[in-house]
C-alpha cells in the first residue's frame, strides 16, 4: 500500500520524483481483509488505552469544529440549550487518536462515538457595523447590530470498540 | 475608526468553568430606580412582578434594591471575575428588562470584544505538528553532498516520455500491419 | 505652535483621566450625556480637575462598605452558587482570618472592655484550614497517582505543590467570590489570606457534608487549573540522561546512544539539530535543539516523558460527571526516580567491586 499522505507526495514531487503514479483505489470497503485488520488494530489500541488525547470533528448548525476535551467553541445565532445544560453532540464526522483516525460517511455511528459538552455562556457579540453607501443616489444605511453567541465547553470524547462488520470507513 | 483600533481577543473560559461543574458567574445584581419618577415605572413593575421569580430560580445571585431619588433606572451586575457592569434601563419596558437581566445571568463577565477565533484549544495537535524533517530519511545527516543516491530522480511510475514512446510504438506497429495488408 | 501645545494638553488630560477612571467612582458612573460645557464653567471645571489630581485616586474600599451589602445573603448565596450545602456556622468561621480576631481584641482593649467578662465569641479559620489543607494534599496525590500510574513520585509531589501554591489557590478563591466575604485586617486581601480561606472552605465542606463531597469540590475547582500547563516543566529534572541510563539498565536494555538525525543551518544563528536516542538499535525518542548538546538533553527529557506517559498528546484529566465513577486506589505509591537512580548505582558499584576483586 502506497502512502496516501498528501503532503508526502507533494514534497516528494519537489524533491525530484518523476512519473505518474497509477491512482490506487483506496476505499477500505472494497477490501474486506484490510477493513477487518484495521478495525482490529484500532480495537487493540482502545483496549490498551493507548489512544492518547482523542479529537473529533463535530457538526453544529452548519459549522464544523475540530474539538478535543477542555476546548471552548462558539456557536453563532440562536441555540436553544440554556447555560449549565449538559448536551451530547450527535453529529460527529470524524474522531481520531494518537495513531488512528476514523472518518464517517458522512457521520459516525452514535454507538461508536460520544462527545459531551456543557453550555457555559450565552452572550451577545461586539457591535457590528452594517453600512451601505451608493454614490450619486442619496442612499446610505448605517446600522449597528449584535448577534447571539453560545459558548460550549467540551467535557469528554469517548470511542467504543468497533464492531467487526463496520459500515463506516476506517483508516489508519 | 480603523479596524485594528477595535479591541479583539480570544474566547476565554473563566476558571475553566464547566470542566468540573458549572457555576453561574453573576454573583450580585443591584436594581437602582426612583420610587416616584415616571422614568422608573417599568423597573418598578419588574420588581413587583418578576423579581421574586428570578431570585427563587437563582439562589446563587444576591439581589439588591437601591432606590435613588430622581435618577434613571439602571442595573449593576457584578461578576465572579471581579468585573462590574452598569446598564442604563431608562425607557425599557418590562419584557426588555427581563431579557437584559437574563443576559447578565448567562454571561461569564468577560468584557465583550470582537473575537479573533470562534474556538479555543490548549492542545492544538494530537497526532503531532508537521515539521520539515517529518518524512526525511535520517541517513541524509551522515552523507556528504552532492551524493549520487539522493540526487537521483526517483521514478515511481511511467514518465511522460515513456507514454509518448508507447504511443509511438502502437502507431508504428499498426502502420506496419496496415502496410502489410496493403502489400498483400 | 499654539495648536500643538493645545493638543499636548488635551492628550495629557485624557491620559490622566484614563488613569483616574478605574479608580474614581464619580467619574466612572457619570451618565451625563452632555458633550460640551459652557465657557463660563471653564474655570470651575479646571479648578475641580486640579483638586482631583491633588487628592489623587480614591482609596480602594472594601465591598462591604457600600450600601448594597448584606453579609447574611452573601454567605447563603456563596454555598448555593457552588451547589453545596454548607453548615452556616462553619462557613462563617471559614471566612474569619486570624488577623481579624486579633484586630477585634485590640479594639476591645482600646475601648476598655474586659475580655473575660464579655468573651469574644469569634473563632478564626486556622483549624478548618489545617484540615482542608490535609484533605486537599492527600486527595490531589491519590488522584494524580491513579491518573498517571507511571509518573514518578517526585513529579507528582511537585505538581501537587504547584496546585497548592498561594498563587493558584488565591486565583481560585478570588474567582469563587471569596475576596468580598473575607474578614481580615489587610486590604486589598493578600494572596496568602485568600489561599488559607480557600483551604478553610474545603475544611468547612468536609465538616458539613463529609469527605467524599469535599473531594469532589477539590476535583472540580482545583484540578482544572492543570489544563494547558506543562506537567513535566513543574518537576525540575537536572540530569535527564542520568535517569534514563538508570532506567534502561534496570529494565535490562542497552545503554542509550544519542545519534544526530538531521541538521539544518549549522553555521548560522538559526541552527537546528535533531538528535535521536537509540537503545538496542531502537529509536526511543527524538527532539530538536539549537546545539547538539541541547538537542541531546531535550531528547533525553522526551524519553523520560515517554516513560512517565506524560507526552503532550496524553489523555486529558478525568473530570466532571465521568470522574464521579472513578475508583481510586488510595494506597497506591508510584515508583520514585531517586530510588531508581540509587538502585542503579548500587548495582553498578556492586558489579565493579566484583570485577576488581576477581
């Protein structure tokens, strides 16, 4: 299996690599053996507790955030949870540890990953200016407005053992 | 005002709130109003109808009422980080006063400035930050340059020249076979 | 010329005003929407301004000197805010510093009140602080030992010392609203007084709700202070290579061999060397540095980090609701670095003795 690291191939081109590599079909689903061996590796890492600090990519209201425990993220505009609420971020697009990354297609299963967060602050933004000027038309608008903001603190990211007949894409 | 004169800052979490447990950051709120003036009418209504509910819901916030003669109504919020904010509420009706009080309750007390990023992390990388030596062979440290090994062009697949030559071969072979047919 | 003089005057005035603003209550609170003043007020305002400058900034005053202050309410809200049911008497006692009791006694002596006939029923917080201090130290060490089972005992005690420092504890105490409630002689409140009060609050909580609840309090408010801090920096390790040699020899592996991996810009100010440490031809760790010696030391430190499993990408601390299910082994004692080095030297000296005798 050739390296699929983008930075690797790019730098190696600069360093005098010639030739056109044949595009390799890298879809783990197509290779059942690879799939099982990779998920076995990840399972043993999780069992031994050698996954290090886990990170996840969560999807909240149209924005993707890369989070790790103890992080703060800001959600813009209206967000129903109140301060002090403990919530679970359901839409997890990817999760990773020291030597593995799991990517969903597009989301990871709810039974595999659990990302918990606490709402710590609900506030308003600084004054923002909305200024429109059209010349020669005597048109001018000047507005100051403030948007709502919600701060979330990530409490924990947990990954369960992968089922052997895994549907998501796994990559190590 | 130019853009860089506007103060900006990163997102902050006062005393890592919410990591252990959540603590409401508003410690004290003072409602200041006039007992007789019309300007404080809505504030008086708020105190009469809504304040008790607020105090029952938030036992951790100390509420004070401070009547001041012939002065506009205002709210003073004091936060756990030591900051104190005064908000004038003259001309604000009861629902709006409720909203501003709720705004003070849900805040962390950090001064509101423009935000540089919408997230903050203490550990930016788990799998390691890229550096120029990450994929480099450590044998390079011991070799003297120019070296033949590391100056060589690595051929990983077919080059453009190979492709052209192949095409030429194909064409020439087909031509030769054609001529053979014609000759026959 | 005149214009520039006026500008300087205006600028200096503004600067002084800014200096006064956070301190002077009157200036900060003016809700005056007037943008200008009449020219006949000029002399008066200037005079007032000069007087203000002469008097200087306002003295910092205790929060309790303001009209909107009710100590009973504040004490009640303190417990409610943190979600704990304190015993009111012991919580009140936790906020009384020794200096305040002494001050009260002096006051009574000045007034000629006999302390024996009218006893001063006021206990200071030193007993509570002592019990809180003991509980905090014990719990922090037990928690750290269980979370970092491979960390050396020396490192654990230095992390614990960092958390128990006056600076850390006073930062926590002031952000929990203790500063306004403390009864003490000095004002502004000293960090040492704040830290003693925080320990006393923990002691009061232990008295009211038991050890478990007090430990949860410590876990929720003290341990998050480690977030974003380098644990390995807190332990002053002077000879990482010596420790690494001892560790490798005791585990029966080969001696550490530092090797240069990469270098760049070696004859410039921005020189960079990457040194890797090998043992039995296996790469243990690698680190960069400005010189080869620095890089070697950093690589040794990196190896010690790996042994203690406190690399930068280590798992986060177990805090919050997840931590309630933690089962801590209270009798656990980690390996000590000093012990390891001593054992290594005893072994090596024993070997050399046997070689010389044979």
